[in-house]
C-alpha cells in the first residue's frame, strides 16, 4: 500500500473516530473509542488520559489502557511542570521522545521501581480554546516506536477530546445548577416520562410525600400509592388527556398513610418535533393553609349565625317570663288548695326548667358577645346536680333502651360553677353520647357517668358504647358549628368547652375499645369543699 493511500485511510478512520467520539455519552465510552483508534495506528504499551484538577495544579488520571486504573490513581499525582506529563501541561505543547535513554532535558518519571522502563514517549495537551483540560500520554518499553505523523494524529484527537470534555463539563455544571434550583424550590416537583416512570423527585416532594428519591426514581409513579387505587393521579391524567392543570385542588397519600391537601399544576414536556416526552407536576402542601381558611370561614359563619341566634334567643326570652309567672302562680294556688303532691312537683318542674331555659338563653346571648361575662359566680354541689340531671334524662334513656351506670364519691364535692352551667355541660355530654349510641345501631347500649376527686380536682367522666370518632372529628371536636350530624348544630360541645375553660377547668376525649368514647371534664375544687381527696374505692 502506498504512503498516500495509507494517509487517506488514516484520515478517513480519524474522521469516523471523531464522529463516534461526538456521540459518546460519557468519558468512559469516550476513552474507549480513543484507545481503539490509537491501537490501530500506534503500537504502545500504555495510554493514559489525565484531567487538570479544579485548582489547575495537579493532573488526575481519569482513564487508561495497558495499566490498572485504580493502581494509577493511588500513585502520586503529576504536578503541572513536573516530569514529561507536567512539562506538556505547563507548555501546552506536544512532546515526542524517541529514546528516553538519550533524553538530557529531563527524566521521564518512573512511578515505581517495578514499573517497566519507558523508552518511547508521546504526549499531547488537551486544550479547548484558551483552557487546558488535561494531557494524553502514550508510552512504550521499546525505543523508536513513535513518529511525527503520529504526533499530529494524536494532537487532533487530543483537541477533539478537550472540546468534548469542556462541553461535558458545561453540561454537567448546567445539570448541577438545575439540580440545585430544583432542590431549592419550596414546592414539590415530580417529573415522569411518557410511561409514567419517575425521572425527577426533589427534596420538597420527598418531604411532602415521605418517599425518598433513591427509592422512587425509575419506578412507575402508581407504585407510590399517592392516591386511591380507583383514582388516577393528576400527572397521569395530564399525560393521557394532554391537558395541563393550574392550581388544581387534590389530596396525596403520604408513605405512612396520612393524607395531605395539595395545590398542583402540571405541564407537558415536548420534544422539538412536538411529541410528548413526559410531564412535570409542581405541587405544594396546603393542609395548614386550608385549615386556616376553614377557621376563617367558620369564624365568619359564627359571626353571621351568632347574630341570628342572639336575635332568636332574645325573642324566646320574652314568652318565658309569663310562663314562669303563670307556673309560679299555679303552684302557689295548688299549695293553698292542698292539691296532689305529684301535681305540685310537676308545676315546680315547669317553673324550675323554664327558669333554667331562660338562663340558658342568656348564656347563648353571652356566647356571642365580644366580651362575655364570667359564667361562674356561685358554688355548686356536684353530686346533687348530677343526680338531678340523671333524673331528667332517665325517662328518655329508658325509652331508647340505653342503660345508665352512675358512680360517685360518697362525700359531696363543691366547685366554683353555677348549677345551671354544670347541668348544661352534663346534658350536652349525655345527649352527645346518646346520639353516638343511636348512630352505631347494633351493639351494647350503655352509658356511664362517674365523678371522683383527686389532688384538689373534681373528675367527671361520661363514657358510652357509641360509634366513636374519626381523626378529623377529633381535630375539630370543640369548634363552633362543626358537626357531622345531618341535623346537628355544632354548638353543644363548643358550649361545654367554653363553660369548662371559663371555670378554670379542662376537657378531653379518648377512644374506648372496641367502640365508644369517654369525655373527661376536670374542675378545681372549691375552697369551701368539705370533700376528702380520694379516688373511688379508697
């Protein structure tokens, strides 16, 4: 084969190699292409690619052929200007050494005594524009292996390699910058391909959902169970319908099974030809925001309904006065005429309960005042009031076939609360328990009322075998006008909570197994109380 023909073949193969290099996806595959090319045009023992570190002072081994890459990386790095490789880096000029034994300017460094002696050496700088990216060296244990023509070929490859390294560096820096932006966003970001596999899942998305990026990338998004099995995720709906969403309300299930409210926006990712390649979803947790909004709405509702309720309560108070007066006159007349004691008792009940209703309506009026007066101004005998309340409810409980157990200290406890307010608290709690038992339907129908004292406090417990409460009901239990009942007002437990708090007490609720709830109301005992501090059974 003639010299010109061989030259043409070298240039053709060089052109093909450079095209393959341009298509390489990473440095490892790029180095493999380069080593294959050099092997066809040069006989060598070792080829090494060095990269200049960020400080621009040292050359790090990034790829090699004819030696162990881990072993080379463990050795001392070349300093710029040190040895033959350092000389090429410092002067940015190719170096050809035909026989190292006759080299007088400097020695080609031997890293280890056991290394085979280098006789022939060729190195070219990796320069892109004005930037040095590294050095590529080729060596042989035999002298006279390399020629000037090969230096030219290697220099062309080195220049192309430097350009690709610079491009890859810029791409990597751009990706890292984009990644930092993605991670710094407070909103969750999910990206899926056309098949629904997760390509991106930022830190906020991990925090909101409870899933980690390492475990979800590459998996189908449905495997995260972010929604009910019979519902489609909004990001997949967008992929299917090709209709982006903006600030859509939705709920996502976290890894631990809890649900969070989110607002999300979706957008399709398209290629240059317009074909859909995937979808991005940006979402934020609005659970607390929604709760605050709901509280504002409830406050507005409370204000509006409060004005209406206060008006109704005022109007209802007007006919109560003649009712109380008439019942009082009838009772007095019946006493003079010596009427049946049962009749007198019923008239007394009408008079007492109408008076209590009047005070209750006054409390409703106070409930919606900006500065309500204190609701306790007297000392109440707890046992007496509880027994009266139980007697009031006894007939209704028998009618509903609900058994009532009542346990109380023998000693009489006194608390700083009006009798009417304690009655109101008890009635609301008992009625709430009765409704829970009725809602459950089948099962034990039992209500328990217990009072005892301990450490200067009165404990009043009302427990039932009703349907219990779900987590949402527990969170909103004492909020005004919050109710899950079809005809409920949502004011009963709110009144209980407010009366107890203003009396210096506290109220709590706990679940009972297997079904039911227990409300516990605690009041500080009055200083006038003669009750002994003890638990039941002491």
